[in-house]
């Protein structure tokens, strides 16, 4: 199994004069990001296994914009941010919207908000119904704990709202979680708790038990006592970087190199990858065992496409020969739209206030909910048609309909939460940030030319489906109601939109809210689904072992594989999925 350089690989290298020949490893991982480094750590624990990780970003362990948890957003638009933007979004007046993603050893976990929230149980149980036997909340739960090392809050933190349920947290994992030391104290937490409670949202003990409805203070991926961000490099890499069998190579993976025999067999065999060095040279690296794509939901599909795996009609336009007909590649992108409301305040406090409220459909639509259940159910075929029409022919109506029905069932029968609303205070401003959690508007990400591996065409198609707008407007009105409800209303000053205009008035119509949302729309940066784990006939790209359909030895392990959105922030679940993937891969090698 662990052969040295294969003859075919060597031959290819000789045939292609531009390509330099690199070394052989057992596993080649594309991307030293959130998930990639979990695998790098676990797979290289066996000193006989040689692991190479290819990553274009820098070592950021001493970059204060990364290490200091209070500097969230400061790293935006610096060299450690890919600085993408979306395609023109009709629901945002055709604006192309800036989109951030980490370009660093540690990936997006080096620039994210560090929120650690898992989601609602039934949302993970739904994975199993899509052809993923053995993937559900109960089977994922031990991996959430395996990844986590939770710091118990101090008495002062507990007084400032940091409560928790001991049974659900891990104690011995790599990812440090806990509450920031400087939680806002004084009365702001009480004001927020009392006001949300007046609106019917109880204070919940812990938002990581598998049920998030209510109001809570969330933990973060940080080391409280060192006041230090715990990104995936600090969690999984710095401690093992001296392993002789683990190498991070600076470069950008362009495509998978396939064995010549692939064309005559049913199953494609990866022999390695071709990557671009920082000075523009192409180098080929041989993988004796597997190629694993962990370049993130916006990038792993592009590597598949440039390797001939994807939707044949789209590949043809790019001049790429189709090796594996897998039309779901790059489709099923599910992103959440983010809207912000600001108010001035004279209330003087310091520290951080990581407060979240999760709402069900019932919370947002009250007595209209049951009528809405029926009317939305009747609209699903139309929604599926819209998603298909916008999809480059990559998805089938019956499949989209089934997937949207699965989500409808979660919302209206399983009563999962559908909206998240943050309530916080910072620098003289009161802030609400909110987003619908389970979009019915699905988009795509694709390669636009063989040379454009660094510039994905990101099209989330925000608000393609009107119901999504209803939810987002519902969340806007809910947040506005909060700031006008006692006791928090006593500290609220003038309202302001994040782009400098006015907030919608209290009696705003749906049209006024729609305009406000269009003017201020931002990504929530939670892209998933673009190399979805689900059955192949549903449009899935990887099987339940995260192996790309039609290949012998290519896997995807990153945000791309998550099949449906959920009421959490992605990293908690990604660390769990990657921990489980590492076990699957190690087991496969032993078989
Ligand atoms: C601004 C922002 C705030 C967020 N806040 C939170 C939060 O508070 N909590 C939370 O849980 N989640 C949050 N998220 C989401 C979460 O951080 C990401 O979903 C998650 O980190 C993605 O992990 P990943 O492994 O899929 O990809 P990444 O961590 O992005 O890793 C991909 C890696 O691959 C590299 N790469 C890309 N292309 C190639 C290539 N061709 N070859 C080789 N390497 C390549 C990239 O440089 C990167 O290092 C946030 C995201 C953003 C952008
Ligand atoms: C941190 O961010 C600031 C502001 O964006 C930038 O000017 C600075 O260069 C960054 N620091 C590092 C070490 O990258
Ligand atoms: C956005 O662009 C589309 C397609 O070009 C066009 O039909 C639509 O009218 C535009 N919308 C706005 C608000 O400009
Ligand atoms: C596969 O075979 C077809 C003809 O059978 C040929 O045109 C094509 O170039 C081959 N592809 C590869 C990658 O070798
Ligand atoms: C807020 O309080 C801090 C210290 O308690 C003080 O230094 C600062 O001037 C106060 N700011 C305002 C606007 O009152
Ligand atoms: C909260 O109170 C404690 C104890 O009085 C104090 O040490 C701490 O600095 C306060 N936190 C903030 C954010 O002000
Ligand atoms: C759904 O959740 C709401 C709270 O948002 C609750 O009032 C309602 O009883 C729940 N319905 C069911 C059927 O559990
Ligand atoms: C909202 O209230 C304002 C001021 O009271 C009024 O001028 C406006 O017509 C109202 N708008 C709607 C849609 O009722
Ligand atoms: C295959 C390989 O490179 N193995 C090396 C891994 O590291 C150990 C030391 O920990 C070396 O002895 C092996 O040769």
C-alpha cells in the first residue's frame, strides 16, 4: 500500500517539462485550515505515515490580529484574508458583496468570530436521512467532546452570565473553549436577559446541548487565562510541528493528478496533486495513499472541477475534460444573509457581551405559523424550480424538492430554530446582528477558468425564495422590538444603519424592510454544501466515508461536505466532523 514513487507518477513528471517532480507522501492534504490541520495532526500521529499539507497562507502565530480575541474583524482585508466577493446579488441591488476567508496556517479559524455553538439535534439527525448512514447527533456527539477542552467559568464569569452544562463539554481535546475573561459585567447582561425574557425567550443554561432556543451567553474557541484565540493551528499544529513525518508546503493546489489506468477502470485513482509554488512554478507531489481536499467550501469544489470532476456541461465550457460526471460539485451552496441594526447609547460598560437568541418559526410568526406551514409546503415545488433554474443545470428538481422538504419538516414538524439574533454592546453602540439559519435559497460556487483557481465565482443567491425574506424581516422586527421594550429600552439612543442611513421606522412595511435588507446585506460567512455528503443520486459529491464518488482515494473534509444548514456556527461541528473523518481514514488504511 505505501509504495514509493509509482512508475506512472514518475512518467507523468517526465512527460510534462513544466512540472517539477516533488516527493512522495502517504497523504496529501490540500489546505492547512480548520479541518485540514485536524487531519494532519491525527494522521501523522503514526510515525510511519508521511503527511504533506499544501497551504498558500502564512504562519500567523505571532500576528496580533489573530491572537488577540478582542481584535475580531481587524484582520479583514489584510494579507491573511482571501478578500473574495460574491457575484452581483439581485437581492442587494446587484451589489457584489465583500466576503472574507482565512488565508493562513489555521485557515478561517484564524480570522473568525470564535463563537462555539453546535446546533439543534434534529438538524444533524436529518443528515442520516439523506443517505449518510451512521451520521446523526448521537454519533457526532462524542466527537464534539473529543475535540474540545472546556474551561469552567469563574464565579465572576458565572455572575456575568457564563453558565454551562458540564456533561456536554469535552475536557481533554485540542480546541480550548471557554468564556472570555472580560465578560461585560454591571447590569447589561441583566437588562438583556430581562428584556428577552419579556419577549418570551428564557435564559438557557448552555447552547451546546443540542437545543438552542432561548437567550444565552456563548462560549468561544479561546484560552481564557492567556486571552488567546485557539484557532486550528494552535489547537492541532503547533504542538506537533516537529514531527518529521508532517510537512507543510507553501503552495496552492491546482488539481489532482490521476493514474493513467483511470480511463479504463470504473474508479478514478489519484496519484497525487499538482500545486503552484509562491513563485509560480508547477510542482507535482505523489500520494501513496490518499488525496484529501480541505480547502474550504469555496475552494475544494474548484479543485475538483479543475481535476475533471463535476458537471460535464460546465466543465466543457471551461475546456476541461470530464473524468467523473458529478453535477453536484459546487452546487447546493447554503449561506445565511446577515443584517445589522445599530443604536447609540450613553450606557458605559466594557468587556465583551457574546449574547445570542435563537427563535423558532412559532416565535417569529406566532398564530400565522400553521397557515404558513401549509402555504410554504405548497410552494416547495416552485422553490425547487427556482433553485434549478439558477443552477447551471447541475441539480435536479426532484432532488432539490426532497432536500427543501427535509428542511421544511425540520422547521414545521421538528420545531427547530430558524433565526439567530446577537445582542451586544461595544464602543458606545448597541448592536443587533441577525440571520435566518435555514435558507431555501441555494446557490453555487464554481471555477470560472482553468487559471482562476484563486477566484471562485461565489453566488449565494440570497433571497431567491421569498420565504427567506419573510424570516429575515421577522428577525429585523424582533430585534427592533427588543430595543423598544423595557428595561433595555432605557439605555437606547438613536438608531443607525451600518451603512450610515436610518433604520426602518417602527411601523415599517415589508417593502421598507426589504429595501433596508438590500442596502445593508452582508454575508454571514457560513458556506456549506458545495461537495455535499449525501447519496450520489440526490446530487451528493462524497459518500458517508467522505470519499468522492467515483474515486478510489480522494476525500473532502471541510465545510463543503455539510449537507444542510443548522442552528450553530460552523467550527464546532467541523472540528467534530474532522475528528471523525480522521478515524475513518485511519481505519480504512488498516483494512
Ligand atoms: C469572518 C468570519 C467569521 C466567522 N465566525 C465564525 C464563528 O464565530 N464561529 C464559527 O464557528 N464559525 C465562524 N465562521 C465560519 C468558520 O470559521 C468556517 O466555516 C470554517 O473555519 C471553515 O473551515 P474549513 O476547514 O472548511 O476551511 P478553512 O478553514 O477556510 O480552510 C481552508 C484552507 O485552505 C486553503 N486553501 C484554499 N485554497 C487552496 C488550494 N487551492 N490549495 C491549498 N490550500 C488552499 C486556505 O488558505 C485555508 O487555509 C466565520 C467565518 C468568517 C469568514
Ligand atoms: C493587523 O490589522 C491592521 C489593520 O487592518 C493592519 O494594519 C496590520 O498590518 C495587521 N497586523 C498584522 C501583523 O498583520
Ligand atoms: C440586476 O441585474 C439583473 C440582471 O442583469 C436585472 O434584470 C435587474 O433588473 C437588476 N436589478 C437591479 C436592482 O438593478
Ligand atoms: C480517456 O479516453 C478517451 C478516449 O477513450 C480519450 O479521448 C481521453 O483523452 C482519455 N483521457 C485521459 C485523461 O487519459
Ligand atoms: C466610561 O467609564 C470609564 C471607566 O469606568 C471612564 O474612563 C470613561 O470616561 C467612561 N466613558 C464615558 C463616556 O462616560
Ligand atoms: C468585572 O468585574 C470584575 C470584578 O469587579 C473586574 O475585575 C473586571 O475587570 C470587570 N470586567 C469588566 C469587563 O469590566
Ligand atoms: C415549538 O417551539 C415553541 C417555542 O418557540 C413552543 O412554544 C411550541 O410549543 C413548540 N411546538 C412544539 C410542537 O413542540
Ligand atoms: C408610519 O408613521 C409615520 C409617522 O407617524 C407616518 O408618517 C407614516 O405614514 C407611517 N407609515 C406607515 C406605513 O404606516
Ligand atoms: C516514512 C518516514 O519518513 N518515516 C520517518 C518518520 O519519522 C521517524 C522519526 O520519528 C523516522 O524514523 C522515520 O524514518
